[in-house]
C-alpha cells in the first residue's frame, strides 16, 4: 500500500507582489519550495513524488532539482489548481494506493503529521488536516450587510496535506471534469461524490505563504523551530 505525494507548485506571485512564483522567495535563506520538497523527499513513508509546476518555472525547477540531487517527477500544471492536481495524479505510478496532495506554499507541515495522516487515511480513505477557526465568521452579502453568523464551534480552517485512497480521488477528479465541477480543494470533489471525509487536527503553524505578512510569520516559525 504505497503512498505517493502530489505537490502543487504551479501558482504565481500576484498576491505576494512578486514578478515570479512566490515559491522562489527566500525563507530562512532558501526558497520556500526547497523546504517543502525536501520534507516530502526525505519522508520514509512517501514512496514517490510528483511536483506540479507552471510552464515558466519548469526549466528552473529541473535545474534546481539537479543541484539538490532530488529525484522526482515534474509535470506542468493546468489553468486551475484542480487541473494541476489531476495532471499530478496521472503521473503517479499504479503502485500508489494512497496519495497526499499538498500545497508547496505550506512548508511547515511536520514529518510526524504526515505519518499520522498516512495512518489515518488507510482507515478512513479520505482525510484532511484542518484547525478550528479562532475568529467569529460572518456571511456577508453583496450589499456589505451581514446575512448570518455560523456557529464557530463547527468551523474549521482547511489545510494540506489532504490524503485519499488513490482510486477515490481519481474518480472524483474524472467525474468533476466531465460535469464541469470546480472545487477549491480536493476534499470538495470527494464530498461531491458523496464520500465522507474525516478531519484530522492540524497545526496553526502550518500556514500557507501567500502574502508578504505570511512570509514574516514564516520567518518567525523558522526561528522558533531552530530555537533562536
């Protein structure tokens, strides 16, 4: 029951205000991408990795992997994140019974969390990491007025990795493509199939680096983990 990983790195630097993919920005002196890829490449329970990149980043990623000595499969993503994940799934070998889908912009997931997720998905077939929201959430209409206030106790902020039985996620993506269904994450597509998805407690440190403020927080997390 081998587990593969699809790391999605096909985004841009728009919200970061960067002229190139934010994943090349330095975090503790090295590209964000480096921290994420090394984590999965060194994990003993991850049998293979597919890294999904943009067309413009493809050559740079190949060169970087060569200097790192990391061997994995690199594929070009699609117009939407969903397309990129589907391309990644198609590149995994038939030996993979389970798959982790992870955003390359989340370099702070830990090896222990990955191991726990792999164990959990073998039982539940679909498991994601998430954390309870800390703030009160308001549903706001187009006019700017509050329409409702959901109970905070039932709200969780979703993270990655998200883990699935390989055949289940492949089916979800194929049927979504045929139906023109677009989901903001892979769990949405599996839910749409009617399959239950389990939530595993994540960590508030497992942030997605999207804006300059996130990069500042990321540097603080790195210093904390290094004991500085």
